[in-house]
C-alpha cells in the first residue's frame, strides 16, 4: 500500500483533479493566427522601417494616435517603467509606439519617453492585424511580440502594471532568446 500510493495519487491528480488556475495575467495569442504583416511603418522623420528591425528583442507594443491623450501617456509611462523594472534584463526589451494618424507629436512627449521607438503605421493594417477583446480597440491594449517576431500576448484594457511586471519577469526568465 505504501509503495502503490504515490502512483495512485499521481494518476488521480493528473487525470481527475486538473488545475484550473492560470499564472499569467495577459492573454496568450496564437501567433499562427496573427503573423507579423508588412505595416508600412516609418519613423517620425519619414524613413521606412519595419518591426522586423527589432527582431531579437522582446517588443512591448502600444497603438495610439498622435494626439496621445492621458490614457496613452499612462501606457507610455507604464511600458517605460516596466522595462526599467526588469533591471539587468531591460536591454532585452524594446518599446514601440505605433502612431496611427498624421497628427504631430508633442516634442515634450518625445523627450519624456526617449527610447520609445515612435513609428507611424497604416491604421487599417494595424486594426486588421491586432486582436482585441470585445468592446475595446487596439489602443486599449499593450501587446507583446517575442524575439522571433511573433505576436504572443495581449494585456487587458486598463492593465495593472504590477501584474504585467510579473508576466514580463516570467517571460524573460523562461526565454533564453532575446
């Protein structure tokens, strides 16, 4: 009985008692369903560049218009602080803001979030590519792209930065790439 009980309990927990909790805060996205398209992105000064230029690094992706209201500024602040919170691992993360209109960007905003790659993108292509939750828009979410260029995670609207930080820590710890 003593020798057989570990085998019995292992089968019981594996086949009968299945864990239902999850440890990630963001929603995983099947990258096969959302391959990285050509978004016709340009830098603020009009030079063409693609998201492929940041391959090899984790990308925290934010989508918003150039007017950048308070919710946009909060997300820009959050992704900057989340990157800094990773300590020595922060060099593995890039921050990208896809600007979906031709609105000029405030120079104070550019200086405040220096290091964030600000790229203008075609809004139709961006909206067709990025999946959103019901009753939300792409500008409500922060997305993660892995170092291989796969869209792999979406954080909810009004996401809690502390929970995102835990997800980032787990991603960077588990991944040897990027």
